[in-house]
C-alpha cells in the first residue's frame, strides 16, 4: 500500500488497525468537540444571553462525558461488535440535541453532521454509512420544516432563502461525501485485500524457492554417493572377493549412506529456517565452501582464491551457500578444465567470480541463462541456476554471466559467472 499523507487515507489505515484504535480515535474526537461546543455555548451566553436550557445542556454534557470516560475505562466496550456504529450513533444523538436546543437550522454546528457522515463512510459498512447519512438529512429537514412553520411570519425573504440554501448545500454535501468517501474506502479495502493475497503468495513462492534451491544442491550431493553404491553393488561378486575387500567395500558403503543421510537432514533443517538472515564473515563463507567440496566431492575440488585483503561481512542466509554451490556445481559439470573461484571486494560489494572453459557445442544453452527451463546435463544450466539466481536476488545481490571466445582453442569458450552482494567492513559488523 503506498504511503499517503491525506487525512482520509490515514483514518482508513486507523480503522484497519483494529476496532480498539478506532474507538479511541472517536472518543478523543468527541471529547475535543464537546469541550469546544461547551466553550462556544458559554461565550454565546456571555455575549448574547440567549441560552435558555442550561439544565438540559448541563445534563447532556455530564451524560456525554460520563459515557465517554466509562468506555475508555472499559476495554471490553471498545472491542465489542458494532462498537464503532454505537459511538457514531451516540455522537449523532448528542449533536442533534445541541442543534435543537441552540438555534435549530440557523446553528452552524449542524454541519458537524457532515463529519459524522464522513466517519461513518470510512469506518462502517456502506449500508450503515447511508443510514447515518439519511438520518442526518431527515433531522435537518425536520428542523427546517419546524423553523419555517413556527417562525415563517418573522422571517424576511432573504433569511428564508438563506435557510433553504443551507439545507440544499447540506443535502448535496452529505450525498457527495457519503458516496465518494464510501466508494474510495471500499476500493482501498479491496486493494489492501489484494495486496495481502499477493504477499501471502510471495511468501509461499519464497518458501518454495528456498526448498527448491536446497533440493537442487542436495541432488548434487546425493548423486555421487549413490553412484558409488551402485558401482559397488554391480561389482560385488561373493565368489571372487576376499574378506578384507568386502570389509573395505562395506565401510565405504556405510560412509556413502551416512553422507546421504546427512544431506537429507540438512535439507530438512534448512527448509525450516531458509529466511533467517545473519551477518557472516567472508572468510567463514570461503572456508565453508572449501570444506563442502573437500568432504563431498574430493575428486572435483575447484580452485578457490581469496583476493580479499581484509575480511568483510555479508548479510545472507543458509540458502545462499547452496545457491553458490549450485552455480559452482554447474560450472564443474560443464567445464573441460579446472574451475576457478575468486573472491574479491570493492565499493562495499563482495564479488564471487566462477570461471571455467566449456565446449562450444553447448554455448547456445547459455542464452537461456537464469530461466526456469529443463536442465541440460552437458552444461548444468536448468532449474538449479534459476533458483540460485532468485535466492541471491532476494538478498539484494545480482548474478551476471559473461561468455568469451578463446583464441587458443576454437573448440571452447570462456564462461564467467559473477555474483555481487552488498557487504560491510569488518569493523561495522551488524549484530543480530
């Protein structure tokens, strides 16, 4: 919802925060208006000596103040059903009494009905708002009819025209305010509901992206041990095997199975906390990536260079590790030579460069980089790359790919995937 400074939007936001906040706003507004009204009546009496109903006014204001304090002291009355309607009706009643006792339709305070209509249009349902509008118009019309019938002979033509003009002005203002304010508030409510649905959908999509990112990395981690187990089983022949070889193979199988179980456990844990962001040292990240490949794929360890003179801190979650590992795994699978990973920092940005050489026959696949397409095994650019890009972008980072032909070998081309992420110097670490 875009932020606006106009009163209508602020009041509508207040009504959307909860009935208790809305009731308190109505009560504080009533206290302010009643105090100002009391001051006006006193000044009117002091200057013109025209007030003839002091006892009724005294009883009225005592009743209004007592009810207002009672509602403030009773939180349960602020959260009951139709509490907003009740308070607006109370304001409508005491305002009508003041107008009737102090001048009737000639009292300019009667236009406070328009404020009540606007509040009803913002806080109540459309039928209730139109009911408040109709009641106020009816009260005004009855008072005008009584004033004209009683004092018709004492009014000159200009004053009668003035009263009728005020009534027509009030009628038009009441209808316009009720229609446009209620329509605008209804549109805002629908828009807010749509935004809530979109936010809920985005949260679900982010969770799915997180799960898919971890899953894509888990596929790489599980592929090697499962292939090893399959190879051992295919080569297993009880007739042509020695006891010590069997024991070695069983130990290897146990290690590979344990590796699969650890990967599944990590998948389960990360799926529950994929949105937990923390500040991490760049050196810690580099060591974790090195350890990952040393333990999981010792036969495919990329060359990792740390060109950061002083460690920096980046705000990431655990999914970021798997996103980077996915991109590195893609490079390892597609590379025809060693993969080089460089870590550098400049201008408050951490830069991770993944460089490798690929076969020119697979170059066309890179044109669809970062799109959710079916994976191509020869290059490894599929759903894993798409999800890795999405994960990094949600952390305010960017992923870029650069391809360049090599002059030495016409059958290969150079590929560089660059990850950029905001970072802070070591001294400015932000604590969670």
